[in-house]
């Protein structure tokens, strides 16, 4: 499914050197809207009926106008606003978000009172400021987004199920030599310079829609789900690790409509001004997610996608134009573009082991882990790949290990524990976590623990009903205390314990020897099958800030317990230090539908609970209006930290920062070489570092005036080989982000 732009690009390849890299045809409107007086959604319908090319697209502004005509059902909206707190009560950070630590506010994000925000939205409905379902959904998206918690989401049907927006021009932010301040370039220009003998001198972007490029992009990046501003900024751009994940990553970046960018509405076009005074206008478009056949109005559209009148759980799924293929991942995926051949390949490019084939790097192994998602289908192969690779690398004299977690939004929690155990077999993973105390949490635990206590702790191995009770968090016999002891009652596990004025359950830890572990966490935590002895100083964690959820838990163990250093890539165009972990650091995500099942099932175990708050979940309909949702139910708590502060609110700089260079946007090996150099040869390569590293002499010299330029790759490669690489990367421009199956420790892209 190529972007329309790619047709034009074929022409471009033929014209090669002389033409500007941005094809002229994107200046033209892709489809002229009918000049009729039809309603916007009817115009969409006409365009799509007369257009059978894939993917079907309509002008972004027309899509936006159409969305604006979906009338708001006030009754339904009010019911949603009334029900949302039932789920928000489970959000572990709900209280601290209102008044986070000063350092978080200064360097990360502003405070937000989400419950109060719901009241503001309610008032906007009453005052007539919100009149369409779309405005309502977008206000909710923005409000939840202010928490910048990748596990917390409520994306209303009208935001995710009707149109997804695209701006078909991938960008990158690169430093010419890894020292000068990075500047923003069209990725086409980088490809042209890396793989073709382009005759023009590419120029960086200085303005977007008339606004300073960095101001514009930093603002846009805030629609993303990460908390760290440098990580959010990185996520705007083309990134090889994200590309290696296919549709489960953030595509070609948020600027193009990848990842969370797909929800951000777009105007008709985007104007780019370059430093050489040239200007390009890109036509933005939207991709419909439902059939528009016979749709003549916003009301029609509403009937197709919104299910608020039926009873819970019986809503038909929205009719899809191109039903998403939830296909079984390929056993051995093709080598992703920009990567060398793996020494040990894992399933579906979720984990791959590499060596660096260049002189001077003979002792370095690279374990690339862009994802911890495992399924019953691939979990053993995921574990096997890491075991096999680590043993092989060690036995072949690789004493140094780069763990590359770029693009890693997490996955199966215990997969992170398992990988940690494989690298440091003698260290017991800590992984402290805690729930927010709330009335439903308390009652569900009482009911579950009461029933679970009547049976031995292996009775559920053959009784599914019992197993689902005994393997849940709400049987106090599961998990262990912070110091590794069993809990003696639900009351001991649930608390409430007062921490800095807020109520929480106890700090708990996974019991890795629990017989129920594979049912609770999906896998058995095993450990190394062979003796490797990685020294902490010979291991380094390499991130692009996207690291979230299970990846954040893994990073916490690796750095705090394993004493491993971190290298963070990219970041905003400045010479400051940046964080390595920029995605949610919460320890567990529950889908809203999953939360709803606990009160229902508790009532079935003990009917007297009919008269409690649990009853309210029974009639909850908000989930039938959800495109995607989640609640971060557990804070992660650091070992030995008695501040009581969730890791989510801690600001922690990486040990080393490296800018992306142009070569690093087309070659993963270029990234690994730079990381190995900075870690083991020349720490002065780290940007803006202090303490432990030399102050880089160039940090001062770098300034806005000193422009990064793109110069041809130093090593000339054969023209045919270059064209092949160019085409492989260009083919990735059609990758679109899709919603992913839920996982206990995964941040949706
Ligand atoms: C609005 O929503 C309410 C409750 O969800 C429903 O009963 C009513 O039929 C809806 N009205 C329209 C016009 O769809
Ligand atoms: C100016 O820079 C843009 C972006 O790199 C490029 O497309 C264009 O060809 C350049 N113009 C000139 C006259 O060099
Ligand atoms: C940020 O973007 C929003 C629209 O997404 C706009 O309303 C606002 O003015 C922008 N702010 C800045 C500082 O550009
Ligand atoms: C860009 O969009 C605006 C409307 O938002 C329109 O007036 C203008 O003509 C468009 N420019 C181009 C080059 O398409
Ligand atoms: C569209 O409307 C026509 C005429 O009423 C009808 O025959 C056809 O089945 C409808 N198509 C769909 C997909 O609803
Ligand atoms: C399974 O366990 C439940 C308790 O949750 C019990 O009521 C039921 O009788 C058990 N079923 C069997 C077949 O043992
Ligand atoms: C962990 O689980 C095992 C097996 O179920 C049990 O024997 C052990 O007591 C548990 N440990 C703790 C600390 O609860
Ligand atoms: C976990 O280990 C147990 C005991 O060795 C085994 O029976 C079970 O099949 C394993 N489960 C998974 C999912 O690997
Ligand atoms: C363990 O490592 C040794 C050499 O270090 C090797 O001979 C042996 O085959 C390895 N065993 C496994 C199971 O990988
Ligand atoms: C049912 O719940 C009520 C209220 O929480 C409690 O008092 C009672 O002991 C429970 N009954 C059983 C059988 O668990
Ligand atoms: C670039 O030009 C040089 C010299 O003309 C040539 O040897 C090389 O093959 C060309 N490279 C590409 C990628 O076209």
C-alpha cells in the first residue's frame, strides 16, 4: 500500500540528480473535492466511490470538516463523563499527577488534575462550546494526554475509528558529524545524499507553517504518549528500529502520521521553508477506517460507528474498509532495512543478535530488542534467541555487549525479567510495584481472597474458574512483600498505606517461583542456560528514549541492580543531557474491559456485593465507545527507595548522549559503532556530559549559527547496491501503525 507520493518518486529516481528530492506532484491536491454543495461527509463518500486506488485517501481538511459534523449525543457524552472515574480510580498516578515533584514539572511535564478536567469538558458541553462527537473525543484525548502516561488512554471511537491523518514526508533530525547541533531534514534528502550523487545541496528546514521548526515540532510532539520531551521529539522522525517493527511500531514517525501522529488532525497542507529560501507545500490526507458507502451526513456516519444505545458488550464492531490482518507473525522475518544479517535471529524481528563487522569491534556483541511482546506462539523462541545468542557471543570472545532497546514500548513483563536474569544470573530482580487503593480494589480483593483461601494453591491447575481467581492479583497468596516474604492476608496486601498523603496498596513483587507464574505472567522466568560473565562496565543499554513499560522495568533492573550505564540517542536540538527512559515507567497496564470484569466476577462470588460500588461497573457502557484504552494500575518503586515516589515521576539523565548522524538514519551498525566508541574508547564523544566524562570541547561551539549540512557518505558504495538500499528504505514509507493486541506491560503505539 504505497503512499501516493511514491508514484511520483519513481519518476524522481529516473530524473535523479537534477531535481529537488521532494516530488513536484505533492504540490498538487491529490483529489479535488467536488465543488458541489454536498455535506462534507457526503463529499468524502463521493470521492471514495470514484476512487479505487489503495490506500483510499481524502484531503485532510475535508476529513476534518466531516468529523466536525458528527452531532454530539449529550446524554451519551454525559454518561461517559460519569463513568470514566470508575476506571480512573485505578490509575496509580492519579493523585501525584495533580501535584508532581518540582523537578518533574520543571523538566518533564506540567501537572494535571484529570478528574477536574472532566468537569471542564462537561461544562463546555453545557455551554455549547462542544457540539460534535469529534470535539468531545479530542478534548478527552488531550486531557488524558496531559498525563503523558503511555499506559493511560481513552481514545473515543470518533478519534480512532473514522479517519487517520497523514503528512507524507518523513523527517529526521541529524548532526552532520555527531558534534554540531542537529538540524531537521527531509529524509529524502538524506537518502539522496547517502545513496545517490545528488547535484543540489540539501538544506535543513527552518520553518513549518511559518513557525520556527523546533518550536513547531516540539509542540506537535506533545500529542504523543511519552513523558520525556526529548523522547517525544525523537518520535516525530524516521527511525530504523521503529521501522523494523512494521505496523506494530510508530511507522515513519509522528510527523508523517505514524504512531500517535495518526490521531492529530491536519489542515489541508503543510508548508516547509528551507534554509536556502526554497519552500515546499505538502498535501496532507486522511485514510478512512470505515466504509463511506451511502454516507450522506455526519448523522449517517454516527450511526455507523457509535454504539451507545445498545447494552454492554453486544455492540457490533465497526465495519472496516480494510480489515486489519491479525496475522500470525512470520517465523523468520526478512532482515529489516538498514540492519545487517543477524547472527542469531529471533521471532519476527522482536529480538535479534548481531556482531559488528568492522575492524576494532571484534569483541562487541549487539542484542537488539525493539519489543518485549511475546505470545504463546513466540515466547519460547524469544527466550531461546537471547539465550542462544548470549552463549554464542560469549563463547566467541565477545566480552562487550550493547543492548539496543530503541523503539521498545514493552510487552510481556516477565520477558524483561527473564532477559535481565540471562545477563545477570546471580541477581534477584526486584521490580517493586503497588496499586492505588480504591474502594473497588478493596472489595474485589476481599471476595477473591476469601474464595481462593478455601483451596490449596495448586487446585486451580485443572479448574479454570479457580485458576483465574488464584492467579489474579486479588488472591493475597500470590506475589510477595518488598522483602520477599508471603503476604498473610488481603488486608496486609491491600492496605491502605498512606504514602505522602495518598493511599496505596503494599509494595509487592512478582514471585518468580510461583507455580502459577506462567498463567499470571505468560512465561516461566528461566535464566541462562550457559555461564556467561558480563561485567557491568562491559554492558551498555542503548535507547532512543522511547523505552517504556516492560522496557522501563528492564532498564531499571539493568541500571540499578546491574550497574549498567546508558546511552541515549537524539533529543531536541540542544547540547544538554537527556534521559534514557522517556516512556511510561508504570509496572502494569490493564485494559478498561479487563478492569470491568473483576467487579462483575466479585459480585458473582459474593452476591452481597450487589449493594456496593462494584455494582456501578455492571452497567458501564463507556467501553463500547472506546477505540483504544488503558489504565496504569501499578506504580514501579525503586529498590531501597523510601521516598514513596513512583519511578514515573523521577527525572534521570542518561550517562551519555549521542546525536543521530545522517548515516545513523540509514545504518543500524553506524549507531552501534558510535555507541561502542563512546562507551569503551572515547567518552568525550558524549554530548554535554559532566562527571565521569570529559566536558566536550565542542558543546560550546555548537550554536544555531553553525549549520549542519548533509555531505555524501564517505565510503562510496557501488551504484547498484546503493539503489537497492535506497529502494528498501523507500519501501518502508508505506508502513502504517496499527493497534496492537494488549499485553500486561506494553505501551500502544
Ligand atoms: C443518545 O444516547 C442515549 C443514551 O446513550 C440514547 O438513549 C439515545 O437514543 C441517543 N440519541 C440519539 C439521537 O442517538
Ligand atoms: C534547497 O533545499 C531543498 C531541501 O533540501 C532542496 O530540495 C532544493 O533543491 C534546494 N534548492 C536549491 C536551489 O539548492
Ligand atoms: C501548538 O499547537 C496547537 C495546535 O495543535 C496550537 O493551538 C498552539 O498555538 C501551538 N502552540 C505553539 C506555541 O505553537
Ligand atoms: C494550503 O491550504 C490552504 C487552506 O488551508 C489553501 O488556501 C492553500 O491554497 C493551500 N496551498 C496549496 C499550495 O495547496
Ligand atoms: C446503499 O444504498 C442503496 C440504495 O438504497 C442500497 O441498495 C445499497 O444496498 C446500499 N449499500 C450499502 C453498503 O449500504
Ligand atoms: C472449580 O472451582 C470453583 C471455585 O471457584 C468451584 O466452585 C467449582 O466447583 C470447581 N469445579 C470443579 C470441577 O472442581
Ligand atoms: C512463591 O511461590 C512458591 C510456589 O508456589 C511458594 O512455595 C513460595 O512460598 C512463594 N514465595 C513467597 C515469598 O510467597
Ligand atoms: C513452565 O514450566 C513448567 C515446569 O517446568 C512447565 O510444566 C510449563 O509447561 C512451563 N510453561 C511455559 C509456558 O513455558
Ligand atoms: C556452553 O558453553 C561452552 C563453552 O563455553 C560450550 O562448549 C557449550 O556447548 C555451551 N553449552 C550450551 C548448552 O550452550
Ligand atoms: C461477602 O461480602 C460481605 C461484604 O464485604 C462480607 O461481609 C461477607 O463475609 C462476604 N461473604 C463471603 C461468603 O465471603
Ligand atoms: C557517484 O558517482 C561516482 C563518480 O562518478 C560513481 O563512481 C558512483 O558509482 C556514483 N554513486 C552512485 C550511488 O550513483
